C-alpha cells in the first residue's frame, strides 16, 4: 500500500516542529501544483495528500513523475509584454483601448 504525506509533512510546520522537505510557502506549493511543477495530490474526501514516492522523486530528480490519469498542467496566464517607462500608454495588452496621442512641442508654447 502506498504511503502518503500531508501538506505540512512536505512544506513543514514551524508550530508543530515539522521540518520542510520542500521549503516553499503553501501558496507557492499550491501554485506549483496547479501549474504542473509539483505532483498532483490524491484526494480523500476533503483531505489532500501526496504519494511519498512522488515527493521522493521530486526531491531526488527535481521533477515529478507524470501519472497517466493526471490532469494536464494548465499553462501560466498570458502576460503583457514589457513596455518602456518613458512611453506611457493606456493600451492594456492591445485590447482596443486607445493610446494617448503625443502633444507636439510647438502646441505648448505661447503665441
């Protein structure tokens, strides 16, 4: 029978004196699981646990074994390309919002 680890056994719990096998926060662990960097849990009702062999493989090889019945990892959200600071714009990733038109230098001078 497979041996299972709870989240506190993996990322540690300072209050209970459990050392971390993978020293990340719970939010980072959950994000890594969702993005496919860490193994998927096995659910026992509302309790999530991870196979000890999956965690040992992660620690030994820096990656996990993709199981046949595992859900495919979701790709990270699409981000906007970096824009230079000196070129302010209102265009949010090209979603149709107009960009401001630069004011010509001679328009600001007094006549």
